C-alpha cells in the first residue's frame, strides 16, 4: 500500500461516507418542502432494491474493471442519488429513483472498497488498514450530518443547498478513488464471480444465519435512531447535531481504544454485552424530553454498543460458516444490513406520523431486543450442537 494511494482511499472513503450520512438530513428536507417522515421512508425504500443491484454489479463488473474503479463509480452513484434529493420541489418518482441510486452506490461501495483494500494489503497489515478504513468511513457517516446541521442552523444554509454540496463531495470522492486505483494498481480478482444467491439455503441451515438476522435488526435500530433523530428531538432542548457529533466521536474513539480488548473476549460474550449497551442507549432516548443529558448518554451508549458490535458479529459470521461459503455469507451480511438500513425508515416514518415518537422508539427497542434474544438463542443452540458432537 503506497502512502499516497492510501491517503486517496481514506479521504475518498470519508467523503463517500458523508454521502450516506446525508440521508439523516432527509426528514428535515421533506418537512421543509411540505412532506413528512413517511415520505422519507418511501424514498429510502428504493435503496433496498438498489442494494441488491449494487452488490450484484460488484460481483459481475469488478472482475473486469477492478474493485478500485468499481468503488469510484459507486461513490459517484451515491453523489447522483443525493443530488436527486437537492431540488426544493416534491417529485415522488424522482425521489424513489434517487433512493434507488443511493442504495445502489452505497451497497456497491460497501462491498468493493473493502475488497480493494484487501487486495492491496497482506495478512500482517490488513487488520490495521481495515481499522483505519472503518474509522474514516464512520467519521464521514456521522460527521457529515453533524456539520450540515450546524451549517443549516447557524450559517443559514438551506437543506437542499447542503445536500447539493454533499453530492459534490461524493464526486470528489470518485476522483480520489480512481486515483487510488491508478497509484496502487492490482489485477481484477476472478474470485468475485462465485455464486452467492444460490448458497442461501445452505447458509440458512448453519449458525451463520443468526449474525445475518442480528445485523439486519441492528441496522433497523441504526437507521431509526439516525434518520429520525431530528424528529425525535423536536420540541425538546436537545439538538440533533449534538447526537450526531457525540455518536461519531464515541464510535471512532471506542474503536481505537477498545478494539483490542473486545477482540480478546469471546465473540459470544462481546456480542451480548454490546447489544445490552445498545439497548440502554435506546432506553435513554425515551427520557430526552425530560433533560438533554439523556440524549448525550444515548449517543455515547449507542455509539459504544452498535459501533463495536458490527465487527464482532462479522467475526461470528465467518466462524459459523464453512470456508467455501465465506464470501457468500459476507455478501448476505452486507445485504441484510442494507435491507434494515433502507427498509426500516418506511415503517418508522409511518409510525412516527400516525402513532408518534413513543411508538417509533418502541419499534426500535423491539428490534434491539430481538437482536439480543437471537444472540442468546444462537449461543444456546451452539452449546447444544457441541454437546451432541461430544
């Protein structure tokens, strides 16, 4: 990994992550043009279908054009999707198309960029590079809405103008990722051509199905808390930008400080402890109307629990599957994540409009508790399977 190439990759990842983070501004955008949170959910529902297309495109196009160029095209697609939300007029067909392009781009990037990094690093250094990659990605996802909210409230930017700027940043990211590929060339990998849809039946019969289901539920929690944060704190003294900032700082700092500690604990214990912390963070959101401190505690607890449990679940996934299915289960893991991330806002938006904040937080809590329950069920069945083998 050449230093210049690595810099282009990390900054490109930061800016592409900002594109996904811009989705947390959409509820504000729809309110300013006469819409509501359900409109946000409908627009993002297109991202579910875009994700499937994006993942499939990586596995079909990357062997021909390379994972780095695929990452660049994906970043550009994210920018085009965000640009589709920047007009200050309502157009349902355009908004669903924008959501589809956003899901397509982010889904493709989420698969292609880590593959591009993996191809250019050896086993001895791959761990530290993935840590850096994940940190820059999360900084973009959480930092973008925090800075945008600051610009909107204090610098008097329009929401649509902020979305236009973020779309431009994604275009810059595409250029940087293309330069990364040119500075750190690598032959396209044929391994990406293997099947993954056809392996679903075999995967469903293994323990690997539990991490896949848990990350889908975790993504529902993440998208619910982040997408509707501005609506959840409306009418209180709390500010959405505070939550976004503290969440990002918590995830980045905890990944650096606690990653080694978490890695030394069994994945079964780490998953359950982190999910409990995540549940406590959601519980704190119920008390935000009473004092702004509860929003601060929610951001820190949620950032610690959800921010650290993703790689732990990913480790469980690989450990619970056969070597022959590793790439397939990782693909399904990413796909399940995006089904939750882009699919839940439709349900959440409907609940918020028709039943209020309490109903939305209850649904989010139910998803978190279901993920925690699955963690216990997985361990119980794992112990039972080991007992039978003994």
